[in-house]
C-alpha cells in the first residue's frame, strides 16, 4: 500500500527552543523521531558506538561509571572541526539506521517529525516534505544557554559558532517559527503549524 506519511524536518540552532516545539508537536499527535535522543542511545555502555568513540577519542571521554562524558567530549569537538567530523562519522550512520527502523513503524497517514539539530549542516533538507526552522536571535540563544542551562559563555559561543549561521538555516526553511517571546506565544505558533501540516497530509 502507498505510504502517505508527511515527513517534517525540524531544526534550529542550539538554544532556539527546538525541543519545546518538538514536545508540543508530539502532544498534538506527531510521531517525533529525535536525532539527539537516538545519538545518545547509540553511544550507551555496551554499544558499538561507544566502543568506537573511545577508540578514537580515548578513555578520557568516559565517566567513572563507564558512560560517555558528553560535556567532556563536547569541549573537545566543538572547537575543532576535524575532531567534530570524526565524531559525526561514527555517530551519524548509527543514528541513520535507527531512524530508518522507527520511520517504518509509523502509521501510513502519520505526520512524522524528524528533530534534527544539524539538518542544514548535513544538507538533509531534500529528505523532507517540509522543513521547519525554529529561529531566535543569537543574543537570545546565548542568554538561554548561559542562564537556564548554566553553560559557560565561551562554550555557548563555541557551540553556536560550530553550527550553521541563521541566514543559512533560514534559507532552508519552508516554515519559520520565531521563538523570542513567551511559551504562550510559542503554543500559538505551534497550533498554526499543526493546522498547516495537517492540511498537507
């Protein structure tokens, strides 16, 4: 039978509020496939992914309990494009395989939202029927990262700089959700988005 799944690529820079949008879409009935969550799963203790990460980056990226120290690994890769590329070469194929498994399980008329932080950087836009970009000014994102998340400003700036710029991200968008206001404002925008996505099914 012909599958009529609507494939939605959801992305946004770190601190933009993409995860808030993802949660709200899930609440409205979307099947959400979270690439970040899967990326954590594929490097859990005992996985092939973690073994390969340790082989490349050394035992220093492990915590005492044998789990991946994501903060330590992040501090290594986000300021070094070659090291970041090496990490992506390990994790991305494993994530891709898991995503393929999950999308095959979705109902034939589902709205499947792929929560993909690096959609633009990895030039994945053509894979989706609709690309939604959650957008906020860099200063707003920096304030969120250093405030609510407690990230050191230097690390926050490095992570923002390691991702695509706003103009590049917006150029890939079919729909832009501006998220610089309240959560109530965001709810209203997600309601509008859900209505639009439902109409495309």
